[in-house]
């Protein structure tokens, strides 16, 4: 009997020393539910023991403290949130939803701005006496404030050109790199001037502010010349007779004449006019950061092949077929490769319908696939 009692004690102790963790984890939801029930019971018990209210049965109207302005209720945040919802919904589904979302968000924000201006115009007379009688030009004595600068704007402009070059081609990319480098060098020069003023302050005891900068007309004109020139070269406008992407016109062709083509306007197989095009059900050509074919026909519910000809030298393209819109799910995505080259894509069976096809690298390159 004593042995059975001792075994029971050991078994009970083992449950605490070496617990069944799986069983404990399974009991966690029960424990949480029991904890919530306990909190609710305590709350109800406290409410039952609470003293009766002293304010009667009528609702007390809130009163704003003296000197504190509280704007009234507004529907502007609701309108702006609804417009933002439609805008993000349009980014997913495309079509007219994104236009309606942009219009709704704009109207909501304009309505909000109108209410903010109304509140400001109502309160500005109250706050005006609180302003100092004399407004000083510049910071207080002993406080250094860097002057205004065009460099952040110029650097952002150069970065925008650089990112545009990643989409539209190497010439625009080179122009963006130069513009960004010029802006950053100007920013570094401004920082150097600030540092020199700091060194002088170590001796004089007073840190002088730099004069306000002038409009960087020369640098902006340089940006304009670089970007416009890069766009003209990238599109093949300059030099005359050059093909887009930096390719030269075919030998013997007159300036500005289109490149030699084979049957159906496609590049001739082999030779100097372009790479050799293998046989395929569909042929698509990319040149000048665009598809030369705006549409193609292919059989429905049957696999087919696409011969994709990339004539943009050193520029990567591909062909991707999407469902619904260019931002919809991809039904097929071809290999991305730089030109000048050719790839043959094996496209799986697609149901009948009209589907947009795009270049994944350059979404501005679009067309329509008529699957019949």
C-alpha cells in the first residue's frame, strides 16, 4: 500500500517536473477563454457595485475648455479614405476604377483643404495677438540656420532622370547619371562652404550664414540639354538615319529610310538587316523601346510558339501575356534577354479571348493577343 502511495506521489510530481507540453499548448485557448470570462465577471461585478450616476439620465453636452479650439465634426476624412480605397482598388483591377479613385481622392482632399482654410480664417484673428510684435529677419544671435538650397531638388531631378533611363534605355540612363553627379557635386560644394564658415567661427566666435543661392539656370539648362539630347539619340532622331537604341541604318540605305524587312514587315532572316528568325506561329519584334506589332492572332486552347526578335542593342526586353489588364496576373512570361537577339517562346494553351501582352522590363511596350 505504501509503495502504491509513493508511486502516486511520484507520478503527480512528474506532471509538474516533466509536463506534457503538447497538452499544455492545447490548453492555451481554454486558458485564454477562461481568463476573458474572468475579466468579464469582474467587470460586471464592479459595475453592479458601482454607485449610481449623479448626472441624471440626460447626456451632458461636452464643453471645450476656455482658450482651446476644437474643430467640429467633418466628413472630409471619410471622403478621402473612400477615394484612397478606390484608388488602391484601381491599382489592382485597373480600368475606370483607378480614374474614379483618383477623382474621389482629389475631391476629398480639396474638401478637407477647404475646411482647413475655413478653420484657419476663423481662428487667425484670435492667434494674431499672440505673435511677437517684431519679426526679426534670420535666426536669433548664436543660432546657425543653413540657408535655402536648390541642391536637394536638383539631386531628386537627377535621380528621376536616372530611374527613367532604367526604363527607356542606356542614353537616357547616361544622361541621368551625369545630372545626378553634377547635382551631388554641387551639394558637396555647398557643404564645403558651410564647413569653411564653421572653421572661421572657431576663431571669430560667430558663425555667419551663407548668402541665399541664386537660381541655378546654367545647371538646369545643362540638365535640359543632356536629357533632350539623350532622348533624341535614344529614339533614333539623332544622328539622322540612326535606328533607335543606337543601331545604324542598313548599309546602302538612304538617311531616315526604314530598315530592310522581310515578308510581313519582319526583319529578313539572317544577313545584315537583323538576326535570323526561326520559324514560329507568331513573330513579334521590339525596336525603339516598342513593339512593332500592336496585335497578333493565335489558336485558342492550343500551345503555340512566339519568335521574339529584340532589335534594341544592349536593351533587355521580353514578351509576357497577362489576363484582364497589363497589371493582371501573367498567363505566360518569356525570358528577358538583351538585343540584338532572337528567342522562341513555347506558350501553353490559353482560352479564347483578348489578352494584353507587355514587356516586363518596359511596361510602356504593349499590344493585344487575339486568342481565337
